[in-house]
C-alpha cells in the first residue's frame, strides 16, 4: 500500500538523520525537520520509511 501522508510531529531534535537518509524528501528548518513541499511520496517511499525508522525521537509519522 503506498504512502498516503507523512508528517513531523512536535519533538524534533534537529539531528538531521532524516535529511541524511532522504535529502530529496526532508529539509531542516529553524525548529524542526520538514517534508519538502511537492515531494512525490511514492517516488521516495522506501527512503522516507527508512528515515522514519531511523529517527531517534520517532517524530516522523508515516501513514499508508
């Protein structure tokens, strides 16, 4: 089942792991990581899930 949504919930520590794993999908903001606008979730699904799994504070919510 393809990804239907991805969001960053409060608590991001700005570690940058998500951006390292999937720079096409994530960028670091001033207070939190963010999903890049207009990203095609289906194109980067595996890397987005890997970034979510690798997040040390588990703030990347992936929904199918």
